[in-house]
C-alpha cells in the first residue's frame, strides 16, 4: 500500500533564510504522527507543503507525494481535496457570515448538490458538537468554537488526511480536552504539529522532532517524548503525562 504522505529531501528557503533542509519521512494510511520542535523550527512551513500552499508555484520535481501522487500542478486540485489543513489561527480560515456557510463552502466548491451540501455540513457540525450553530456568526464564537467550525469545514470535504497546525493553542484546559477527544476519534490519517506535548502523547503513535529545518530525531511517541535530554536540547519539555514514565519504556 502506498504511503499516505511521502516527503523526500524537501528544501525550502524564505529568501536567504533556509526554512527546511532536506526533510524526508513517510506517514502510513491511518497513522497519527506528531511534529514537535521549538519556534522557528519549520513546522508550519512543512505543513503548508503537504497540500501545495507552498511553494507558491508547484515544483517541477516535487518532494511531496500524497497517496502516491506528486504534489504538482496537474494533481493540485485532487491533493487539496485529499489533504485538509487546519490553520493555527482560525481567523485565517473563517470568512463567511455564518457557521453553516463556512462549513458548506468546501463541499460547494466540489460541485455537490445542495441536498448533499446540507447533509455533509450537518454531519460535520454534529461531529464537532456544534449542531444548532448553523446561523451563528463565526466572529462571535469563542476560540475553541471557531477551531471546531474550521475542523467541521475540513470534515465536510471528507479528506483522507488531516494536517493540524497547533490545534490546541490558546485553548483553556476544557477546550483542549474536548478538541483532543474529537481528534482522537477521527479515522483519517493525521499529522499534528504542536507545542502541546500532552496532546501529541495522547494522539500520536510516532513523533518527528524538527529543529533548524531538519528532522533531528524520530521514533515511537512515548520513547521520543520521554527522552528528557533530547527534549531539552531542542527547546522542549517532557510532557506532564509522561513525567513518571521510564525513558525508552
């Protein structure tokens, strides 16, 4: 079976500043993988490559493949349908006057009938526990509610891969717990970049540590996250949920 996501020797610069330097990894179908690292490590830049937002022009020889398809101009539309990207700031993702219009936007772009649009939007909102919010204005919602509307908008498009950039940032403990429960119940392949290492420990079977635009360590989540010298060396701390776990257990 083809890997859901395959990245080979991915390089990317912002002008003279290198952001990614030879990143390579695979993510298997149905796997949940965490990407951790300090600020400026290249995490968001990496995620933006996974559905073709970066580079600005598709590369002639793409470093990223989704379900065996290179992320190039010919495949861009199908890649973006397969890969749902949750931005770190929900205000970058929400732009319609009502919650329903935001969630329905993607399915309408794919040409679904209005009856199908109504069905998938209702199912997606129910899945993120926002049934009844259809007529609400997104800008009046709490941060946690906004993020769940964004997630509903992705789920309504039925992607096979979810790419999540700091999904719990700014949330209170209850909001974090509710979102973690939602994400844990999703069957899609998931790639989660986060400073919330307890979330990573809960959701992910495998972890990549990204620093200076390079993957400096990878392995089973419990093993990597329990390695306190490794965590400290890359500006991270062992998550609270693993504080009493034995390293390399």
